[in-house]
């Protein structure tokens, strides 16, 4: 697909054009950091923009969402209906490639072969993903590839103060139609390629083979010792998708994010809990991301965005967890942890 | 495709209190529309989420069989908030039913085979569905001999007593062995725990298939008996229970390893379970 080069002004104009027929969401600076909100139609994210506080899953799978509305009518059958699922076209501009790739992982869950979640699907199919490549990795980041194209319709790379725009999908192409931008010349493409090639190496997240053998290893107990089971890692994880469904008693059946770190998550009405302590719950979280998910969908359910690293109240760093697991088999490395 | 969260409306037609403690009831529900009845196509061993508006939703094995057209039945023990609310229902009330969900008993693998159906307590529900399906005249010839062992603490706990004693006990196309843990006055059937009775009445077999549902302790002690009788792990099936919400493999709570009990189960062979972590 094509590649174009744009000045900042042109990029603004293009977005302004898109905003005429779509709702453009962009990282907007709020009190505690950036968050996706309706674009102000005039500015681009500043140099201090690293990533949004909340992952973009919120835009497709909101933290609270009404699945059904109901009304009980005395003497008649109750009314149950599906609320309107939003159909307006949206553009998400400035999403980071790590987060864009998380959407592809979530698609496996919500748009699977057997069941499709109509709320998620509607939002996915109405949304154009325009991602903005980071210039460097943040201190908690460990994405494999800063320039990953997975999940993006358009990928924008800042090169020498201008924007190299890579069109990746037909949807992306359609959004770029009729724009008089210049095709990127060889020099700039080469420069971008060099940036892609010369990324520093990051942590290898593939611990699949090791995990196969350590389900009953004492390492899980050691790893969870400082975990307080607060669940912030799961709420801020772009690929965590667990949820609860509750009736609010006021006429709504609501879906809310839930977390495998909570005891109540798997506790049965009888009182039995297959994951009774933090050890089983932390193991579930790690096994799910690096073993169960890859086994099912051939991909690791961690994009390296680093939000869990940054916000963990007890500094339980998933990068160290990965390293410890990788080195855990022999007794010597066990006692060193 | 139907919105997977939207339930069918069903009307409570009949409620049978199954146990003297009154904590076990069977609900007979009918579809409010014929179209819904036509759309709800299930096989024995599948389950559904029953919902009461304002309270919530929970999964229950379907106790009725597909041949019982237009209706579904569920046996529910009162343990939590939703089951508590279900027990308050009266004839004519409306509930939501979402399903059918899960894989169900492996009907195709069972065809042509002798079957040993082993149940304990109120876990007999989807086994009842299976047996009812098998003894349906048009299906009966597809299966070999059917032996049923069904155990309970005392005679009062037996589910579907009328059907089991008045019909199933008198049929010559199935053998049913009812058992209770301790002798009880007027009881004329087997006495003893399910594993012991199984060992006594079931013949060793190299190709029969066993379908086992019951409390964990019953399953634990029945498996070695089945092994002794020649049943290999791939010829023993069970149905698992887990806390569930969505029932469609999305909400993330009912997994054992990479399998979701709601979608990949609830029926698994012991051979499959042996490959999974024992986290259930």
C-alpha cells in the first residue's frame, strides 16, 4: 500500500476533514495524563505524550456497558430490549502501535468463530485506527516493535519533523482518498526503515515452553508474595477482557470489567473456589497471557505497553516475572529469587 | 446472528418440589412464542443461563430432552441469590433463558456403544436428558445396552422419582439401579455408595462408555472402579460445573487451562481432563 509524506499542517487539515463525517478521538491531556477524548480539531499530541492512562479497550469494550434494558410491567410479560448500539463512524488518532495490536488480540475473544459480541463488533467495524509511532520507549515499555502495524489502518511515523504516513488497509486507503499529499520519496522511506532496523532489543516475552512445565512449581507462591490482588494490572491491561454481568435493579443488565485477581471472580455459590488464594490467581494471569492465549490463538496476550508496570502499587514488574519464570527451573535460581 | 446476551422469554408451567427439605425444585418452562421454541435446538448435556430481571443470571444443565418439544426443564438447588429467587417463583411467572450453551454429551461417539450412566444426587439432570433422548423410540436402536446407576443419600433426594420408579424401572430396554447410602424402611432397591454399587452391577467392558455426573467425592471414588472394570480415560465422560457469567467464552472466569468450561465443555472426557491443570 502507499506511503505519503505530510507536514504538520497537512496532517491537521486531513484530520479536520475526517472530523466532518466521523467522530475523531485523540489523546487529550487531562489532570492525571492523556486520555482518548473528542479531538479539539486544532492540536496534535505534544512531545510529552507517551500513552493514554487507560488502554483503548475502553473505546470498544467500555468499563461499564448496558447490554440489555428491561421493564417489569405488573400483570404483563416484562419488556427486554437491546439498547441502540452506536453506529457513528469514528477515527481513533494517535493510538500507539502496541495498543492498536491489542485490538487484534481482543478480536479473537469478541469476534470469534462461535459467538460475536454485537456491541464490540459494531464499534470495531465503525472505527478507523490511525496510530502514531513512539519516538522512543518509555521506561516501563517493552513492546517488541515500535513500528508494529498490527491493528492499524494507517501508521504515522514522525521523521525529521514531518509525518510519514503508511496506508495499511483498504479502510485506511479510503480515508486518504483525494488528499493531495505527496508520495513519500525513497530518501524518507529509507530513513524510516533505518529507524525500524535499529531499535534496541527488548525483553523476549516467549516463555511458552517453560510455562508448560512449571504449573506446580513453588515459584508462583514466591512471585505473588507481594501482590495485594488489587487488580489494577488487569484493569489497565489492553488485552484483559474479563467481565461480570449484573442487574442494576433499575432496568439495566450491565457488563463491567472484572478481574481474575479477585477471589470473588471464580467463587461458586457453594463456597468452593478453584482459585482460592493469590497464588492461583497470579498464576492464572500469567498463564493466560503467555500460555493459554498463545495455545488458543497463537499469540501472546501482552503487547508490552507497560501500564501494569507503571501503576502496580507494590512494583510487581511483569518484566521481572517473565525473567524469573524463564530462569526458575533449577533449585539454585529458585532460591535466588 | 442473534444477540448472544438476549434471553428467550419462558413461562413457568409447573414446579415440582423434589426433596423433603424443599431445597430442590424442578421447573418446567414453556416458550412464550412458537418461533423461540423452534429456534432453541439443543442436545442432552447442554446448559442454559436462567435469568430473573433485577436479580441476575446463572447456568443450569437442561434436564429435559429435545423430544419434549416446546418446553425445557431445570432442577435447581437453592444455594445463592438467584437460585433463592427461582425458588420463590410461581406458576405463570416469566423468566429469561439464554442458550443452548456448551458442547453437550458426545452423542455421535456414544452411538453403537453400550453405555453406563452414573449419577449422584442432584447432578442427575443432564443425565436424565441423555437417557430420555436414548429411550426415544426413534433413537433407541442407535445405542447398545444402557445401565444406569443413580445414587442418593436417602430416598427423599431422588430426582424425577415418579418417572424413574414408574417408568424407567419397568422398562426392558434399560437397566436402572437406584441406590441410597444407608438402609431405609420400605426401600427395595440397592443400598450402598455409587462406587460400590457400580462395581457390583456393572460388567467389565472393553468398549462401553461411561457418563458420570455427581459430587466430586463420588466421581473421585467411582473412577478407580471404572478403571478396574476396563474403562479407559477416553471412554469416561463427565460434565463440569464452574462459576459462569457470559456462557459464550468471553467473560474469562470458567477456564481450566486454555479450555472454557462454558464453550469447550461442560462435557469432557477424563482423557481430556488429565491433560488440563486440576484447577476445578
